């Protein structure tokens, strides 16, 4: 409660800033920005992520956050409980080697922990991706903390290569919206939806106890405790090694001492609006509150779009509300184009099945749907309105993001002068994605070549070659699980 009040007072007292941003359109730029701002943080770091994995990119991020806590920077982190892959021994290592008076500087909480007495409430997840440094710098967008989001190859336990993602983040260096995002974080942090991670046998009390209390199995208890201490020490050694590699510039993911002057690269834009879902205390409610991020984003598009809307979304499962929005736009002669994953690039089979059930109807309405070929997986979540207004965030155009998951993002106007680095980088990003797509057309829809651009004609000629053929897996999903589609 105290943090929420302080956040609100800061917001009211804040002077009006010019809003400035940098597009983090590639993985190298995005990882370097995170490293630069975490290593130079003075007072406070807040972060919330849908996924933090147990891999190299995650180890690097957690190592830098731990180092910041050792400097006395207050670090608070929220991760989704279902998609958190940070092990208990890793969490213990994050705080156990800190001096007792500094252990409080690194705090981790999880969102919507599983409750046996309300299992159906577990479908609601925190899909946020956000990082705020010292209350004056923010990174928002589509990237989780895992190898694939930073162009690093990774394999699962069976040896299969995991997806590498085409994604986008935005760095906000000046904006009143940062304080709005900070207030949102603390409202969530102090809500009943998040709770501390239970460490059990890896808690400080269990690891530091002098003698086991289990007299019936004293020897086994002591062995287990010593084994757990060893595992935590191994994790601590990993953090130490990664920090040494970072400072010696042998890490590969980001460079120490190579800090970019992000302020000089920042471009002044229109006022940023921070979009987010309301903080609700009832996770078992069927749908989100009426004033949710979907309604906010749809309202911006409905009011502002005059010529064109281009939507980039990895997962497309069209809802009735989206269909109504598209029809409204088409009736006003607004060109609607959606870029999404194809069968060959989609990493979520249920989402692909949902697309195949719902997308043909909007294509018949007149929406142009472009399928991303890969070989990587599209994960960026962006909207471009009339080439003037931009949304970048965590929101997918599907049932889950609209009705279940917690989401965040920013929307703003581009500079009137389009000859600036941000607009150039943004258009390059859209063009890069479009070049990896094929145009999706219904079999019964006649195509007039005069209606297509040269680029679309070239892509259309390659369509049969590049589009993945239908396979039994997707067919069976569509036939057997239609009622589950809405969950994705």
C-alpha cells in the first residue's frame, strides 16, 4: 500500500517530459540496452516477465540483477508462476550470497500460483514484459528472458532445437508513462495475485541449520542438506563466472563498458499512452474487467485509423470483438493487413489450429492476412495505424490476450518528420517481417493481379513452394479439440 501511495505521489509531482524512445528492433541492441541500464542503476529496478527460462540468457540477466542488488539497488521481480523456470536453488543463490543486510534488496514474487481449491482460476496468466530502471527508463515489448528471444540457439531435454524468435522491444528514455508503468507494477506487486516463491528445503533457514531436527533419519537429513547447500553454491559459482565473462567482454550476449549513449539516440515522439489491464482481486472471474488492454487498443484503432492498419501478431485466433472491429474499418475503406505465423513457423499448435478455424472468415471479409514463413518464429506484437501511430507490447490478437492474460504495451504517434532514425528503423522492421511472408488467400477468392503490389505478386508465386503442407497433427487438433481453441 505504501509503495502504491508513493508511486501515485511521484506521478502527481512529475514535471511534463518530452517523450523519447529508441526502437530495439534486434536482439543485440535489446540485450545491450538491458545490460547497460541494469549495470548503471542507482536506486531501483522493477521487472515483470511471463517467462524467465533456465538458460544462458536468463543466467546473464539474473547475474546482472544480483550484482545490482549487491550494490544496494532495490530489485523487485514478478514472474508468471506457470511459466517460471527459475529453479529454487537458483533463487536461493540470488539472495544467499548477499550480505544479511542486503538480502532484502533482491525480492522475487510469482503471479497466480496454483491453488488446488480453485484449479480453473489457473488459466489466467501474467503475459507482461517490462523493465523499469530508477523510475526514469523503461523497456517494453515482446521479448521474454530466454535464449530464443536473443537469437541464441537452445535445445530441449530431447535434443530438439527450440525456436528462435523475431521480436521487438522499445526503450523509453523520457516519458510520464514510465511513472504510470511503475504505479501499475506496484499495484500488482502489492495485490493478492502475487506471492513470494516458496523455497522449502532451499530456504535460508533450512540451508543454514546447524543440526537436522529429524532424529529418526538424522544421517539422511544431513546428507540432503549438504547436497542442497552444494547445489546452491554451484549456482552462485555460475553467477560469479558469468559476471567475470561480462566484465572481460567474453560473454557474447552483451558487452561491459561498451555502453551506448541511449539518450543521444533517443527520438522525440508524440505523448506515450501506457496500456495495461486493471488490477483485479478476483482471478476466478470469467473475463477481464471491461476497461482492459484489448478495449483500449481497439478503441485507439477504431478512432484513429483512416487509411490503413497493419497488425503483427504471432498468434491469431479471431474473436467476435476483433471481427466487429475489422468490419467497421473495412466499411470505412480502411485497409487491414495482419501478419502472423504460418504452420511452418508457429511454435504453438493449438494457436495455429485456432487460426485455421477463424482466419478464413476475416479473409473473406477483405482482411489481408500474410503468413510468416520463418525459418525463425514471429513473436513481435505491433500495430501500425496510417503509418503515424504505433503500438508495441505483449498483446497477441487472440482469445487469451483479450480475455484472460494480463498484458501491457505502449501506443504513441510517430514524429511528423519521418526522416528520423526511429521511424526508419520501425519501417525497416516491418519490411523485414513482410519479406518473410506469403499472402493467404481463400481457394474460392479470385485474385486480380492489378490489385496486388509487385512484392505481393512475387510472394504469391512462391506461396506453394514455401507454405507448409497440411499434416495429420494439425488436422487432429482441429477435429478433436475445437472447444480448447479459445484458451489459446
